[in-house]
């Protein structure tokens, strides 16, 4: 079946511009996660959606970052007034449920480059 | 939060065995995950340990010692396709859903 998809695969933008990154989770998965991976670094948790509950935004690095999940499915991560340090691969993952042991299925990521 | 440490890189020859160690410090423990990530690709799940001991899955095994805050991933009969980064991860103490990842261990398999 279809896995997690993300778009665009690559995004190059100028410093100060806003960007939107999209994630389509696996159908039926109630939990959705955003991470980012800087060059040579591990994955850094950003935000977590579980069903209809309020999202856990504790990993967002600044108020320039926001995310929403419409209809419990597709999610958009928005970065306003991008900075060069925002350059990274942004990965989305989904899982059947958020509580208890569960495998997270990752999308291919969006590589963001801020010039 | 958690501190997770793993070696940066390991090199081994085809057919050999490699052991990737991971140490962690956590205020609460809900298990430990290993993921594999090939260059330019998404991480894929390998294993999950919540109890002490060894979990075996074909050529890959994962071990956990909760008292020592220590895990390892054992790769046997190495194949060229095993060249990848191996990520150790633990759930952040306040939520199952949020994983704290180590920086990853790059395994290079040589002929």
C-alpha cells in the first residue's frame, strides 16, 4: 500500500521567505510526527499530532514554526521568515496510534535549503 | 530529556559481524528503538526492546540492559546493502509518541 508521502522533495528559498511543507500520512494512521535532520545530526522532534487531541508543539524551535493537520489526515508544516539555520531535511512520520509501543513509518522527507 | 550516545562510524568487511552500541540517560523509560537509514532515504524500523535481553530477527539482533542504560544492535553476515546509518531512539519521558534520536552510526561495509 501507499506509504507516507511528502512534498516537495526539495525546496530552495531565500532568507526571509515563508515555506510550507506537506505530509500525507498512511491512511488510517491516527498519529503524525514532524522531525528535522540537519547534516550529520540525529533526528530532532518538532511536533506530534494524535487523533483529535491538541498537538504537542514542545519541539518547535521558535514561533516562526507552526503546523496544522486538517481532517485528521494531511499535515502542513509552515516556517515563516526562514533563516539559514532552518536548512535541513524535514521528515514526517505516522503510526497507527500514539500511545504504547508503535512503529513510526517515515516519509522520504523534504530537503529545505535557505539561501 | 534523554542523552543518547552512539559511535559516529564503524567499518567492517562483507560477511563479518558488527556491534553498534548505544547508551542513554533517561528519567523514564518506555523502550528503545533501532532504525536503519540509507543515504538520502527515510529511516525504517528495525527493532524495539522494552525488557532486558536479546531480541533476534534474522541477521539483526538487539540487546537491552535497562540497569546499565545500554543497548546494542548486532548485524551478522554483513552484506553490502547493510551500509547505512543506524539510529538508536528512546521515547521522550512524557510521551510515547515523541522519539529522541541519537546522531546515528554510519556503518560502512567493504568487500
